[in-house]
C-alpha cells in the first residue's frame, strides 16, 4: 500500500514537471524575402472582487510583415510593417 501511495504521489509531481519543458522555436529567414505573421487571441477571464463576479473578454488581432535585410549570428536587420492592430475588450458590460 505504501509503494502504491508513493508511486501515485511521484506521478502527480513528475507529470507537471515534464509538461513545463522548454520549447525552442527557430526561424531561419532568407535575405530580401518577405514574411507575413498574423496572430489572433481570444481570452476570457472570470474573477471575483469583493464577492462580485466579473467577466473580462478580450480579442486581439495583429498582423505584420517582416522583410529581412541582413542577418548575422549576433543581430538581425529587418524592415517591419505593422498592418493591423485590433483590440476589443468587454469589461463589466462595457466594450
């Protein structure tokens, strides 16, 4: 019984630690090439303040282009154009 309990507790501690491993994302841009990036985030936050429940909903959209001019291992020279920045937030019934 003690071994089963110890194994269960070890698994509960081990799995969250494994889930938080680092991720390494790499982008190898080519010179004089244009790349487009777009991100859309939708978030809902529900919180209680002084016994009152508040819901905050937000939507964020942005897109931009990146044109590589020069790249070395130490730095990147790029031309960045912000095309769209849109934010919509609904907080306490007001948009």
